[in-house]
């Protein structure tokens, strides 16, 4: 009965025992190492206490591991069959934010379910990858670049982008578009569409600028010239740069960071946690974390390249791209290379929904790895 739940029933079935031995335990060790660094930094943020952040992060990571294992052992064909329904549920939750979501830190992004405060914009990114991978699995390479076959994926990307932008959450909205467009590229969309899209984006910049909220425009201006208002809008990014530079090669020591522990550093348990890590553990600590991230990325890319079916290939690459964007945007943001947009550092920043959806994504990636040699017959991509 257990084996029946974890198999789709088509083709050669893998027993649960076989999947257990196929599981990549080295990958699990990697993400445990990253999460451990995050829990340690949250312990430091709380001045040597597991409460309130480190203990909750550890519990969420433990729950995430359970999700990862369950998702990983489910047959890849099951996830393909659930792709559209999962995206539909996530989209409905995103719409529900408009009506029953509660506000926090100036934005309406969460739904309170009592036991958990869910941020649907995080969940929509994973389900969008699932749905797009399912859609393009059913297309031939020639069909991918035909206009009529691009309407559905365009709507699938545009709807969550618009709903997320309304919350407002510019950073997540941009991530949704970038992940979606990247999957279009990997599915084989012709170059001419990207050229036309790039021209359209450049032409839309003045319009987009006029629609931004005042604080969003201020973030962009601060990014361009943070020294113009060092005690106001530019204060946070300047303090972040000071903390990064003061760490030196080996850092000031665990729990010895001055910028963070003297409260000069903002949001040190979420958006700016990498700055705190670099101040306390120095260049060595920062490069160690980046090295672990790099190995996770290489694993994801390798899985995508080795997978024999298009659905699994696109799913693996989409999840890997999403993970890369988290890392890149957060670290570039705290270094002053990008505007501050509130993107968490994966497995390190404090956060419930981000942690659980990230582990869900890793579970899907591991499911692709376990079933990488499984062939899936191409089926029509459309909803009708």
C-alpha cells in the first residue's frame, strides 16, 4: 500500500526501498550545513539565546525535512499530474490575500491560518515552475515558439506577477517574471522573442517608474547614491557596507560583531543576515557559505542535465534558478550592488513560508533526481 502511494502506476515502478537508496544523502548534508550556519547566526542575533529566532528556525527546518522526504519519494509522474491543480490553489491563495490577508511592515502579503502565517507569493513561485514544466513537456520544440502556444504561459506568469505587485512586493514580483522567462528560454523559445521583450521592457521603464510606490522609488535612488542621505534613506545600506568591510579576513569572532550587536545593522535576522555573518566570521565565513551554495547549484544543474524527461529537466532547472536568484539578489543587495527589495537568504534568513517552500522545492528536485532515468510520454500541454 505504501509503495502504491509513492508510484504512479505507469512503466517500471520503483519500490520505496529502491528510492531510499537512490536518495542523494550528500545533498541533504549540504542543506543541513547551510541551515546550521543560519541557526547559529540567529543564535548570535539574539545575544546567545535560542529564543525567539533560532529555536523556531530549527523547528521549521525539521518540518521542512519531513516535507522534503515525502515529496522526494513521490513518483515524478504524480507531480506532473498535480502541477496544474497546485498552481491553481496557489493562485487562489494569492487572490485571497487581497481580501483576507493581513498587513505587516507596510505590505499585505500573508494569510493567517492560526498555526502558520502563509505567504502565498512564496508558494506561487514553486507551483509556477511546476505548471510551466508540465506545459512545455507537452510541446514540441517547434510549437514552443508559436504565438498561440505562448498565450497560456504568458498568462500564468502575468497573473501572479500583477497580484504580487499589488501587495506590494516588488522583489518577489520580479523573481516570478525572471524565473518564468528563464524557463521559456530553457524550453527553447526563439531568440527573437527575447529581443522584442527586452526592447519592450526598456520602453516601459518610464511607465513602470511612475507606478512605483514612493518608498520603492526611494530604494532605487538610494541604491544609485546612498551617500546622498547617509542618516536617512541611505543609512541601512551604508551600515551594511561598514559591517561587511569591518569583518576582514577572519571576522571579529562569533557573537562579537559590533555593527550588529550595537543595533546599527537593520533587519539582521532576515534581509541583512549575510552582513552579520561576514562581520563575525569574515571573508572566510562568507566564502564558506557561498561555497556551500555553489555546490547546491551544481547539484541542481547536474540533475537537470542528466534527467531523461522534459518535465523533470525543466522542473530541476527552474528550482535551481529560483534558488540562485534568492542567493544572488540577497547578497548583491546587502553589498549595495542592487536596490534593497526584501529577498531572504535561503536557509539562513529567518522566515517560515520561505523555509518551507524552499524545502518543498528541494524535495521536488530530489524527486527528479531519484526518477531521472524514467521516461515520460509527451502529452498535450493545453488545459482543454
